[in-house]
């Protein structure tokens, strides 16, 4: 995702890889794996500047967190994905709301390394 000078083919390969990973976890994974897979697909679309599919997959991530009572870094990253998708789509009010929720969830992450990494990632959401 961070490669400079990606081609259109590179972008498509990245989208296909993210969807393939999510499909794999849908066959053999736990709810946590599924949520992470949805986050990953959302992130790819956000990197590509595609707000609508980024939002769809971020919402799916949060729905899995709620349905399966997933907390910690998984829930925090669901909010990060929603904030990032909203930023890409130009929805400032939603972005700010999810940044607040993500910050709250992120500060509750118990492991210091995970918490610090999440807060660094959250800070990269465009304002």
C-alpha cells in the first residue's frame, strides 16, 4: 500500500489480494479474522481514494465487532477504518465522530505497543 509509483495494474492486484484474503478468512477464520479482513479491504480502498467501497467494508468490520463483541485493537481499527473512509469521501462530520470513537477505543487497548501503534495509525487519517 505504501509503494510509490504504483501502476493501475498494481492497484488492481492490491484490491484482488485484499478480497482474496478476506474470502479465505471467510472460509476458515474466526470472527476476529473476518473483521481484520474487512478492515484490510477498507484500507486498500481508502489508499486508492475510493470512499464508497472503503465505507462499505469499514461498516462490515464494525458490524462484526458488534455482533461478536470484539473489543481492543480490532474495535479501535474498525473506527479507524470508518474515519479514514469518511475522510476519503469528504464526510468531515463522520470522520471527526469516528476519530473520537477510535481514540477512545484506542486508549483502552491494554498492550502498550499495540495502543501506541494504533494511535500512530489513527493520527495519519487526513484532516
